[in-house]
């Protein structure tokens, strides 16, 4: 039976049906397993290598991303990013977005210093610019929409160009989630997630994951996890699976609210600019409408008053949570350039808003009063 993603997220990764069997997979808290003689294929040996509590989550994420082999879950999103960057050889070239998760860009810059890696930053919305940068590259790591500027890439075109040139391609799918787009279907070699965000969805675990297009790539990623020790705890993965079950409901609610808030904010007298692909005049609207299912739950908002005005909004909200990270059930906001490591082309006054699942009218009233308080 062909199931929709919103059903897969609930139904996949369950224990086999048998009389008296549990509906949910159990948590196994063991660092090692009984073993003697030569290890047989599929036999568990030591929890740094593999443990059965990872398997249901890895199966569900693979099914959502359309992968033939299980995902590989990591101890954090950056551990997953590090596994992808491990494919870049010393002296190689990596192409990354000019706007992306700041720790990703920081990792790329670190590679440039210690491994003589050439880092090329591109505007992912400029297809010709990205394609031109691919010649001679070892890896292209894309975000779409980007963090925090919400630029939308033409993934099919870029991934096809990478494949034609023999460049390994990876897409960070954290913002869109597998319900919004499936990069493997467009030709990506690897997909990365910060599971901490939408997949787990409750701001209570730190995890990452990589989904590979082939068994060979999956084995290499899994080997990296084992040898580098970037392994998650079983209880954290179980919590992530528990959160994942409601992904479709949470994304549907938060995307709808985000689009409504974007529409209202675009008309607010104390707002200079709003970025959200749902807006008809947003630069990424047409591409997102063509390539994505929904427009995501992240907003970029620039209030009047510059950085001081943005800080004033953060200080004045009462329902929105001033916090970093995103994708939880609670709505969060922050001024991104408060971090000195944020890309210098991100406006000083940009607020990144992560819309949660609260009542949209409550969210609007809180934002409105905070904006009107700007002097």
C-alpha cells in the first residue's frame, strides 16, 4: 500500500504485529551485548557501533526521505555535518551557501585552515553562479531555504549539474523537513538534518542525521560515526522518534500560522521587510511554489529602528521565546547578527522567527504590541 508521508511518519518503524507485542519500540539501555566467537552480520556487539534503539528512528527518516537504506543518526546536527565534510579530501574544494547555519560555515572555514580546503561561498538562489563554482569541487553542500535569509535554490538544476561534474552533493533539509521536500528525489547524494529542530520538535534533545542515496555512501557515513564516536544515546533517539510521530501535524499548523503572520507583518507600519516564501513578492516564492510542499515555518523580519529596534522587539515579547534554535512547538525569535560569527551579509536588524503551534492570534497580538513599542 502506498502511504502518504503524513501517514508514514506515524506508521513506520513500529514493532512487528503479534499478540501481546508493544505498539511502540522499547528503549534498550545497554552499552554492550553478549558475544563470543566471530561476529555475524546483523549481530549487535557494542553500542558505539550499533544499537537496536536507533533502528526505528533511522527507518522512519529513511522512509520519509525516500531512501532505500536506513538513515544514520548522530549525536548532534554538527556531528552529521562533520560526517558530510569528511568526504572532502585534503586540498579539495567545497561549495557552500553564503548564508547558512553559522556553525556549518565555521566548520568549512576550519577545514580551509587545517586541511588546505578551498571554500567557495555562493548565493544558492543564483543558479548560474552555483553551477560555475562546481567545476573542480569535491562537495557542494546546499541549504534551501537558507538559514536565516530564506533564499530558495533550484535544487533539481543544481543537483543535476553536480552529478554531471562528478561532485558529491548534500542538502541540509532541516528547514523544509522531509514533508516539504525530498532532495534525494532531485538527485542529492546525501541529506542532512538537525534532528534537534523539527523532527524531534520539542526542544528537548540534541541530535543529527544523515540520509544517503546509496548503500555505499550510507556505509561510509556509518563508519565515520563509529570511528569518530559521534553516537547518540538511546533514550534521546527514542524521544526523537516520539516527537517525530507528530511532525505532520506540527508542520501543518506552524506553516499555516507562519504564512498568516508574514501577510500581516508585511503590512505593519513598524516593519521594514518580511521574508517568507509564501509572500507573492518574495524572491523565492515562485521557486518554492514549484519545488516545495508548503513554504516553511521560519520568517525573516526587519523592524524599524535598526538593530536597536530589533533588540527592543525581542525584549518586549511575552509569548514568543527569546532563544536560539528553531522547529520546536514553542515560537522563538532572535536577532541573528548578535553572533559575531553570523554571515556579514545578514542585515544587523534581521529577526529570525520560528513559528510554533500556539494560537496564531495570540502570536500576532504579542508581536504587534512589541513592534508598536519601538520608539
